[in-house]
C-alpha cells in the first residue's frame, strides 16, 4: 500500500523552475532512496512533502489524505517526520531536553499548563528510552552545541524519531561524516527504522545500496527512473546522468 | 550543588524577610518607592516572558500595561463600590484580551517586524487614549481614588495607607511572579523556549508556533495588565503616559539591564533602575544621560545583565581558592 503519493509536482521559485512533474509513490514499510546530482531538486522535494514549501502544481497525499496545502506542524502530527541536511537541533538545550521537547509533542502535551514537565514520568521515561535507543545516554546532560558533529547528527536522527513517526524522511544523514561515523549512523538507522517507512536522500552510494529497497533517481527536477537497486544499477540512463560509466 | 541550593534558600529567605519588614525598617517615602518597584518588577517579568523566553522583543509592551491601567481607572470612575480584587481581575483580563488581539497580528512575525508592529499597536492605543477625551480625558488624565480592600478575617483595609498598599501589592506581585515562574515549568513554557531556540525545528516536531506564541503573549498581557492596574491604584491617577513609548522602553531597559537570561534578572533591573533613577534625579535634572551611560556600561561590560554578576561560579570563586576547586 502506498502511504505517500506525489502526483505531478511542479515547483517554481519566482521563475527558477526546480521540479517538473515529479510523481512517485512510497510503499508502506519500504526504504526508498532518492538520489540525483546536486541541484536535481531532492531537498526541494523533501521541503514540499513536509510542508515547508508549497508546490506550484500537483498533489501530495499521505495516508490517503491530501496534505498539499497543510502546514508543517499538521503534517508532522500525522506521523511524518524529517531530518535536515544541515543540522537542525536546539543548540542551547541538553541532549535530553532536545529529545524531551519532541516527546512532549508526541504525547500531545504541547499546550499543557497543569503539570510540571520535570515531573511527568511518562515523558521522562520515554525520552530516556529514546536516549538509550540512540546510544546517547552518556551525553544526556551535555548541551547539544558542545557535542561533536557526529553526535549532533545522531541527535538530529533522535529528534526525527522521537515522535514515533510512520514515515521518516532523512535528508543526507551522513553529510560531513567520516567513514567510521557513516558506518555507525547507517547501523543506527537500520536499528531504529524497523517497522517504519523511510525515504532517504543520500549522496553516498554505498549507503544508498546498503539501505534502499527501491530507488528514485531525480535529474534536473524530473524522475529519471524508479526501481530496485539492481534495476537502477543496470539502467543506462542513470549511469549516464549520475553514476558515470563504470 | 547543595551549597548552591543552600545559598539560594538563605538568599531567598533574607530577601523575603526584608520585603516583609520593609515598611517597618524604612521611612514612608521609601515604602512608596518600594511599592512602585514591585509594580515595575512584575511588568518587567511579564516583558521578559516574551524577550527572555520566547525570543520576541516587543517595542510596544506598554500597550497591555496601559489597557490594564485604563480598565482600572474606568471601572473606579464609573462603577462605585466595585471591589478592588474584582477590578484587578477584570483589568488583568483586559490586558489578556488586548494582548490576544495584538498578538493575533504580531506573533506570526519575528525580529524587527514583530518589534515594530507591536509598537504600532501601542501607538494606536496611545492615540485612542489621547484623542478619545470623552472617555479617557486625553492627556489631562483621570484621577482615581484608592479603594478599600475587604479581606475576610482582617476587615477592611484602606489602601490610602501606604503600608497596606505596599503589603497588598507585595502579595499580588509575588503571586503573579510565582505563577509566571511555575508557568515556565509546564510543557507550554518549555515549548516557548524551544521556539526561541529553533522555530523551524519546533514546527517540524508538531508545534503550532503561532498558537503557542499567542498563548504566551496573552499570558504576558495578563501579567502586564495586573501591573498596569496596580500602577493606577498606586499613582491615584492615569494618563496617556501609561502607554507611551517611554513606558515601553523603560521596561526594555529594566529587563536588559537586569538580565534577560535569568528569571529574576528583570526584577533586579527594576530595583536597580528605580533606585538609581530616584537617587540620580535628586542630584541632576539630566538624569537620563546617566541612565544612558549605565545602559551602555551594562551592555558592554556585564554580559547577561546585572544578574550575571551574581553567577554561582563568580560567588564561589570569592570563597573558594583556585587550589581548593
């Protein structure tokens, strides 16, 4: 069953055309990678799916509901969560506080004024659980801005997961990481996405072919091909446009 | 950590005792000053809820203060025998509703746009107060008679007595500041801080930035409304000065000089500014010049405002030698 469906998406930034009629489907439970050269429109597509930008034309449905014009927070509450290419965390808060603020939202306590957050056991326990899952227990009380880049990437992932989303969108989760850090974050992604649906934008082909069940290749704002990793590897068009002749 | 807590408890205890005994310890003129400081402390705390915790700098926060002030003056003028506490509540709710309306247009913006739109609303209300003479009496203002306060068990207290007014103000301000402190401990209070830190991330986590900020802006208006009402009772007079630019910028100075990064920073700022103003204005009529110098000095040399000078690390360093630590 397709849980996310994009139909004929166009995006035009005051004359700069970025996407031309992108259509794609994401099936429940799959790991779907979006690849393409720089400027292909991958991040724009993510921003359109998650409500940051509105498409110039086209329709997006998530769980059979039209979310084309929905606001960011409404889409997030439906169970669609994303990470960012450039780290996007709460820098002055500790790791635990970062995760807790996401958990508060998940349990719909956003407007609660009748309890103290520091005494809400359900939220504290769940936040600690995520902290353990992501392997950051030792850094619990460290301000996020004082951590290494690799750990901030991990926290970025934790924030994306903390709402217990149905669909996770990861925008270049290994950007700027060295080989060892990349391996550890891929292991982490594998561990935490079990039972969930994942869409990932990634430049590292090893990561893509390691994780993805299906791949969509974008080029100049259009879908060049969609298929299994093997199909994509075998596609002459993709080789020409992106992978180069091997 | 325990020493730090002990220091806080001892410090808080001494401050509370001083506040309770102040009318006995100090002459009446200083009790007047202390009452005014309390009122401005609450106003500054309500302001800092926006600047310090939401990251929103309103240039027109006096709008809510003024709405509360005029509400009180108009109630006392038109409804004879209206109980003081009910008047106070209505004035606070007026501040709340005023902030709700202003906030509806302001909080979707941030940075300089937010600052200037809030100033525009304040100037609009100022113009209404100035021109609608039939109701507000324009810049001639309205006199207000301090009401009596009936308290079960204690009887009727005349607020004309400055000592009673001081204690009533102390209790109300303390409760309002406590409510603000507790509010910041709730999930909604934390949500506001998260938006100050990273508004985009907060919305991607499912937070409705507009509604959250509007809720906090309105609560801040409620607190400013209380302080405005108390100010009118204290002054026995209301005029357009309660919602002019000078009032808005006075509260910005208080919060900034005291320190916006700490809950009690604006309280310290209110104390410092009012005492300093009281002292320097008795020496020279150019006292604003010295206020300006103080502001520049604090911004340049006291990072985090005056409250930053009382950081635990700094206090500790006075008592503990480097070797020991």
